[in-house]
C-alpha cells in the first residue's frame, strides 16, 4: 500500500505548486512528494520548501519513499529525530516531572553549547535527552551516579528508543557511548561527549545555586574544574554572576 501522503489520489489543491529558485529567482514547479528539483534556468538543485518530512524521522521506508536523501534532507530528518526522542523521554518518565524537567534542561544547555563549539547537534541532543532514560535510575539529582548495571540499563534504554525511531547506526552507537560515560568523560573524549558532559554539569550547578544561593561564590572553583568547553564556562559565569 502506498503512503497516503504520497499517493496522488489523496492530493488536494496546492499539491502542485511553484517555488522560487534560491539561486536565480526563476519559478520552479514542484509536486508535493518531490524532495528536490533542479532549476531549468540555472541548474541549481534545491529542497522542496513545502514538503513535510515528519514521518521521515521514524519511517523505515523513508529512503524508498523520498529517494536518495540530500545532506539538507538528512539534517532536517535528524532535527525531527531529536524532537521525537524528547517525546520518548517524556513517555518513559511518565509523571516524574523532576526528571523530565532535568533532562529538558540538559538538552537546552547542550543545544546552546553545540551552536558555539561545533559537533553533531543530532548526537548531542539525543544523548542529552536520553542520558537518564533508564526507568530504575537512582536519583534525578545525580543521574551520573549508580552501578555498572544501572549504566547498562541507560545504554540499553537509549539504544531501544533510537533503534525504534530508525536512527542511523552510527548515531545510535555514539549516543550510547556518551550515555555510558561517567559525568566527566576521559581527556580524549569527542566534542559531542564533552558538550553533553558540560550540559549536565551546568544543570547540576544551576540546581545547587537555586538550593543555596549564598553558596554561589564557593561553586566557582567547582565549575572551573568540571567544565570542558569555553562556552560552558561563560554560561557558568552568568549563573554565578561573577
């Protein structure tokens, strides 16, 4: 059976439209199910500006449906993937709103750091959302703590979510490696791992300042020791109001 969204029998008005070529400005006709088109005037190939790639973030038939995905489409697909990972994290934690809030905050810090430090946003954000995914984790205040068994639980839970969402194998492997690492990764850790580590450290720092504002100045040395990226150090200074 053909996907209804791609079956022309179900199309409505606007399924065939014109888009302006970003290179020369000429009109290019698109069908709604075409991922890219080449401008006949200048030869520029560009992405369908109206195509909905929501299902492509999880559908195992995405490549068959959309054809060979361009780098732009792959980037968009993985941007959608991290949004679905966030949903899966919330489902896993159910009514444990503290853990939901904490993982969301880690992801927000990670997103801010990765913009400045580089790295793979899809890997970083998926790892940030899934770093505390195991249902039996001991404490939302210290998600890095626990036995090797608990670490393995986190890894397997993260792997299950990403595999079910049809993430690329390399992304699954790297996210699981990051989830398995302790709070402070080894010196030769990847940029992605260092960013997630700093996002968790900033979240812990913010929580400690909120719990004891009078101790903010005492946390300066701790932040300087634990943070691995320049962007995270700047964010820490804002938190500490130094």
